C-alpha cells in the first residue's frame, strides 16, 4: 500500500482564535499537517520562505501587509507554495486581486470544513478553485475588464477537439481535475494533459481565464 501524501500547510490570519480553530480542525485530518502560523502578511511571506509549506491558507485583511500583497510576494518564487485565500470578505475586488496576485483558490470562511479541507488538497495538487458563491461575479468582473490578450480568435476555438471541448465545459462549471476525470471516465493525468493543451490553444494564462472562455463560447450558461 502506498503511503498517504501529507500536505504541509501554513496558516496566515491576524486572529489567533481563527488560526487555532483551523489548526484543531486540520489536526483531525490524517493527510494534512499544519507546519506554521503567521499573524501578518509579512510574517506569512517569511514563513513561506523558511518552512516551505505546500499550501499557505491566507486571510485578506491583516495589519501592515495584506494577504493580497503577501500572496504576490510568495508567488514571485516559482518554487513557492500554492496560496488558498480563506476570508470573511468575498468582495469582487478581493477576489480579483487575490487571483491576479497568484492565488490558486478563493474561499469564504462560512464554507463547510470538509470543503475547506478538500480545497487544500486541490490547490496542493496544482489545481485551482473558487467558492461557488463568487464564481459568477468573478466571471462578470473579468469579462468587463479589457485584457492585453483578448478573447480567442474563432480559428483557435475551432482547433480544439471534442474531448477538449468537454473538458473546457467542465472547467467552466468549476470542476476540479479529479471531478472531471470521474465524470468523463478518464485519468487525472489525461485531464491535466487536456487542460495544458487548452492553455496553449486558447492562449489562456490560467484556469480562471479558461472559465471565462467557456462562458464566452456559450459552453456554460450563467446561473440566474
């Protein structure tokens, strides 16, 4: 039997009670280990460099340097950890700023514990995810802002295969690689290969932009 991979997590939140609560809850998960805590953005940056966790669970509002700037500095290191933003505030600007800074995920603190623990594993595996409650607003925010690399040319869209289109549709619905693999009856490695080709063919910078493209192509209908 293969050994269970333990995800090493650092907690960054200016409220000691929040950090203590997360630490206690994560202690019950056999595949997650809390390896450090930080109370400010600056401490989080130093902790990420010193401890080298797999994931930093990052609050947004902290004294001095906020979580967005801390995320930006952490992600300047190509070998740095993934950042999962976990905050009380789901304001559009926070979502946009955190993802622009390089965060792999954005969750709100009222989510169920099992969803937060699952999100830690998702971002540790190199995936990205956004709390369902903020996904539509995020799409509208990105779509409303002009980007240097505009929407894909029709010929680029026509170049994707039927399977890639299926994968893109599920990415647009917020599915993780594991969920896509289960739904399409293929391996996670195959999903990752399809996603990588979609990045190239659609000139997408990240998974969030793939979501936007899926909406622009009409593969995913906005919820009402």
